[in-house]
C-alpha cells in the first residue's frame, strides 16, 4: 500500500485479497510500538429491530486485537452519549500511536455522500436527528489522524437499515441510504486503509451464524 493511498475492500474479495489484508494487519501489529484500537458494536436498537451479530462481532474483534498487542477501547450497545464518551477516551489514548484502528459493527447510513454510524438510541425522526443522534465517520477519522502513522478502519455497517427509510420519508431528506459512501482520500490522509463490509452504496448482511460474513 502506497503511503498516500486509501484502499477500499469489500467482504467478497478474492481469497488473496483477504489474506493480504489480514497479513497487513498482523505485520503492522507485530512491528509497531504503540497500537490503539476503538471497537464498537451495536445490536440492541431501541427504535429498529435488533441485530443478531454486531455486539458479538465487536467483542470477538476486541479479543483478537488485544491478542495482537493492541490497547483496546471498546463499547457494546452504546447510546449516543456513551458513544461520545468512548470516542473521547480513544482520542486521548490514540494521539501519537504508530497504528490507530477503528472497527464498527451495527447500523450505519449515508446522507448525501456522508457516512454516519447509529447508536442504539437513534430514532432519526426529523432533519435534526443526524446531528444529535448519529456519529459521523469523518468525526472518528479526525480523532484517529492526530500524530498517527497508520490508520485502519473496518466498517461492518452496511446492513439493511429501516431507519434510513424513516429518515428519507418522514424528514424528507434526500440521498439517505443504508449503503455507505466512499470516503474521499483527503478525509483519511496518508497511510489510511478503509475496509467496507460491502462495496460503496451496496448492502451487506448480518449473517446466520455467530458472526457476520465480513467479521
């Protein structure tokens, strides 16, 4: 991966691509001095049907990353306020890290090309909902980018999301979709890799086993 490249990866990459991604994560973890990860997983939504796997996915990722030598800041089934507190803790710890990693599993959506992650208490009933109830992916990227060398982002957040339809119909917001949008290279900065659970603007699946296909 070039020093000024953001790579976009879908869940159904050929085997060689997935092996390369895992190898990249393992090698960077083995060689870096400070590795900090933020891991969030939301399953028990209050205003939408619960999702079976995200909290389990996030817990499994947190355990694996700890085994790889990461300091892990994690949260499961968090409200907006709890999410902000957890991200603030991560932002303090990640400054100056060799590797900053973010993993999220749960509902997400895009509005007019901007990606948002949804805490469990998000209702999205009107046009102000995104500012007060959702968490911008760009906001988390900014927290990761302070004096860090490598940034790895894994978004298992493209599930069919009924709240996206509510936002589009009730609030009249155009461009609301469950599939996430591409992240412009300038938003991630040099040394950033972003892996989606599905191609941009496409949906992924929660899966029928203990974990999603992506995780």
